[in-house]
C-alpha cells in the first residue's frame, strides 16, 4: 500500500508499484489534458509511465479546461 498526498488530501493506493499513468487512469483522467506535479516538480507527459509513485509523495493534478 502506498500513502500519498493527492491535491492536498491523504490518499492510499493498494499497490506497491504505481506510476503517474496508472494514477491518472484510476482517477478517470487518462485521456484528459493534465499537468502533474510530483514533489514540487512538473512531470512531462512523456515521463508519466516511468514516474514511480512512492509512499510520502505529494502529487498535484491540474486538469486543463477549455473555454472562451
């Protein structure tokens, strides 16, 4: 189990190996335009599948909203 802070809220994930891509899929954001920050650093989309989430990590996900 991985304990993280996601958008300011304590969250538990029932997996030992977990990536940003997997987190976005579980949250229903796999096809959304998002910006992800991991421990204060922006993670490029190309790095989402390679970025392993560990206990204690702080993650912020911001969804891009279109409009005029």
